[in-house]
C-alpha cells in the first residue's frame, strides 16, 4: 500500500459540511448559491479551527482556509448575510482579519422555521409567541423584499446602459461591477454620471482613478467623488499625477471618511480668514463645526467673516464661540445668521446712545436773580 497516497492526503483535509436544512429553507431565507458557498466556507473554517463550545470564527481564519476568497469580496458577502440576519459580525472596530463571525442568528432562524413547520413542536408554542414570531417573520420578509427591490433597480440601471445608450458609462460600470463583484448600485450610478457629465472625465482616466481607490479599499461613492473633485480642482490629469496624489494625500490619512490633508473647504476657510489650517488639530475643530454640529460650509464662512470684522487678532476660539451661540439659537442658515447679526448691531447702537450724557438745560425758576449793589441803589433812586 502506498504510504504517500494523494487520495489519503485529500481525505485527511476533511470535508466541508453544512446543515442540509439550509438548502431546504434557502428561498425563504433569501439565500442564493453564492451565499450558501460563503456559509460553507465559514462552516469549514469553523470545523477546522474552533471547538464545539464556541460559535464564532475570525474572518482571517476563513480566508486562510479558503484562499479563493479575497478580502474585498468576502467583506461584501458577509455584509449581505448580516443585513439578511443570517450572521452577526463582532469587533468591527478591529482589523478586518480580526473580526468575528457568529452563527447564532442563522441557527435561531432555522430553529424557528423548524418549529413552525413541525406539528409536535408547533403545539408547544403559545398564541402570543406565535404572534411575535409571525411579526418577526413579516419584518424579515419586508427586509428581503427591500433587498430584492434594490437588486431589481440595479439590474434596470445595468440593462439600460448595457443596451448601448451610453458607451462611456457602460465601460466604467462594467469595470466597477467586475472589481466589486456586484452590479452597479443606485448611488454609484448617480456619482458616475457626475464624473462623466459634470466633471467631464474620460473613461480611461476614471478607470485609473477607480483602480487606485479600490486598491485602498475605498468603495464609498461619495468618498470617490471627493477624490474626483480634488483632482479636478488641482488639474491633475495624468497617471503620474494620480499616483502622486494618492501617495501624498490619500495614503497619509485614511482614518477619516474624507482626506483631511487635501480638503478644499478647509483650504478656502483658511485663505478667507487668514488662519493657518495646516495643523490637524485645527482641521479637527473645523470638522467639529461641519459634521458634529452640522453647520454648512457657507455658515462657517459667515462666522469667519464676523470674526474678521469684530477682532484684530481673532482665531478659532472666537469663531467657536460665535457658532456655539448660533447652535444654541438653532440658527442653521446664512439668512438667519445675518438677521441675528443685524439685531445684535441694533442693540449695541441703542446701548451706546443711552450711555451718552446729554446736556442739561437748567430750570431758571429755581434760581434767585443776583443784582450788583451799585445797580440796586440806582434802581431805588429812580
């Protein structure tokens, strides 16, 4: 007998086992074949790596056990399964490979379905529990229908442009679909129209920009639009310029949803007020106003204008106090701020006028008339 039999080696690696009940209820759980394949990979890694007392498995262990899964594709797969309520993902604030996939939601759904369809088990459920479970099942079905509707919208967009209505759009859309493994989303479709129609980018340039963005795991359409706007503003139109931009600005700080060292809004604010905004701490103050307090860029610029008009050496502290006052008064528009400024000026003028001392006209009835003695003798003699 051959001690080095390849067949024995393949048996030693084990088998990928998945509960057959998943196939039975796949349609009701809105699972497609790709979803079942991903669940099989998770089960296989779980069987190889975890004791039976634990129900979680790290994403890195799944990728290690199934090399065909790329990080980006696997991330999209588990996001979909999580939205469907099939799995839960813990430790999302950690590195992707350290996140933990838990199978309790799937097992809970399967148990509920089995109890629902099993006569003896179903008899043990009270009317209240049945109503609660029917309500939960209805909510799940609504979520599934919403996902199906979103999928149909994506297909409609894809079919429309696939028919040849816009060759440039189709070229870039096919590239995005190939890179992401999904049909074009509605948000991505709207942003793509901006890149082509408003920003006038060529498809070839967009392919280079998207390739560099996807390499850095930047998939949010708004973030990509932010990059496209920066490139447009600074007239970057070559591959060399693209590489330099991504290396110098994007790679330096990916912790924020936007790239703080290359922000036209912050640069415009600094140029307008004369405040050096190159320091990260100062940019964070701006982002507090912009995102935490939800002020528009125009309103922040208005506060900067107030600072420049009222002080000689003002700074962020003065602007912060102005915006804090507006926030307390629920001022969210430039017109409302202008009205508040006018009212403040009116009160200041009235206060200054009331504090000015007016000349007093004496009441002559309260005073005696003084006549010199010589003049008095003269009057008596007459």
